[in-house]
C-alpha cells in the first residue's frame, strides 16, 4: 500500500499522529530528498522518543519520478510504502501527483493523509471572506511568463494564491503595482516558523514597506479579486515601458504588443 504523508512546513509540532504511525510502520520511504527525510525522522525521534526502525530511503523527485515509475513493478507497493516531500502536502507544488496517477491506473491501494499546507494556512489567515479561490503554485521563473501569469491572476474572478521565493518577492510586487497598485494583497512570511509574519494592504503600500525590511524565507501571496473591473496584461505601450524588466524581456513583450520585431524594440530601448 502507498501512503502520502504531509510533513511540517516549519514547526515540528504540526506533525499528526497518523503521519507518525505511517512513518513508523512503512518499510520503504520514498522522499523528495533522502537527506531531508533522514533529518526529519531524527528530529521527530528525538522530540517524541520514537523508534522508526530501519527504512529503505529512495529519492523520488520531479527530475527522476517519470524514470522511476517507468522501471518499477506494481508489486513494489505490496509492502508499506510512504511518500513524503520535503515539507507540506505532497502533490501540491511538490512531487506526488504522478505517483497517485500511477497507483490509480494500476489498481494499487493508496491513501493520502491530511496535514500542513502553506496555501491553505495562508488563506485561512488572510481574512478574505470568499470561500472560492484559485491556487497557482510557484510563478514561472522567466520574466515574460511571470508577467503573463500575474496578468491572469489579477484578472481572475476569484481570490488567488501563489508561492514566492525571497529573491523574487520585490520584483513580483513591483510588477503587481505596475498592473494594479491598489489591489489588496495578503502576504505570509515563514509560516509556522519563528519569524512568521503577516502583511495586508494595497500592493503599492506593501511594496514601499517591504523595500525597507529584510526579505528572507519563503512567502505565500494571496491576491484579492478585482472590484468590479478586470485587470489584464493587455497594457498600452507606455505602461509596458514602465515594467521593471530586463531590456531583452521587455523588447519581447513590446514586440508582441505592436508587432514590430524584437530587435527593433531592443535597439530603441538601448539607445541613449
């Protein structure tokens, strides 16, 4: 049998009794990173005076999951097998979904335990009253794709949630300010950890505030849906010119907007 086990996103006390039992009873521990998994079991063992026994640790992450599932036999799951990602709920911006699909297609018994999720925790803390929301995971790393995704988020009819890394947070806020400076945001920093902190307000206000504070740790961003109007990335040329992008990426966006060649726009942007 396969069991997907969520793990704490920060505070060890968030582990559940069922998760501890599954970790104790499993023979094989599939994990995003074997080093992280071994460290977590050591910490849990010390904190709760538990003996997890001998395990076979097997790395299963986004880069090898297709190859791994392609070479194993379904009989691999005739024993107790657990899958855990580094933190949080497997399958939610972490590997796990492909493993579930594998089990479904081959009639393998599986279970998913409930537990910590940064997205749900942040939404519950946001104070937004709407019960419907959309989760975007991590934004694309490339600037042009990120802007397009942000346009979709701001145009969405529901509140939206996404994850952001510390080194990109200010750039993301700058882009939101360019698109809709008064959009209400809720930001959650380092959820369940020692330096957990919440921020809520208009995009412009939060950008100005966070430019004066150290940006560390992982962030969850909750975006309030627009009030009676639709935001989009279909901006005018002047608005596009004001976006905080490298000239090469900006030239690509401007080319899409008016049809002129990327090279021509790049030459205009780099001209003194």
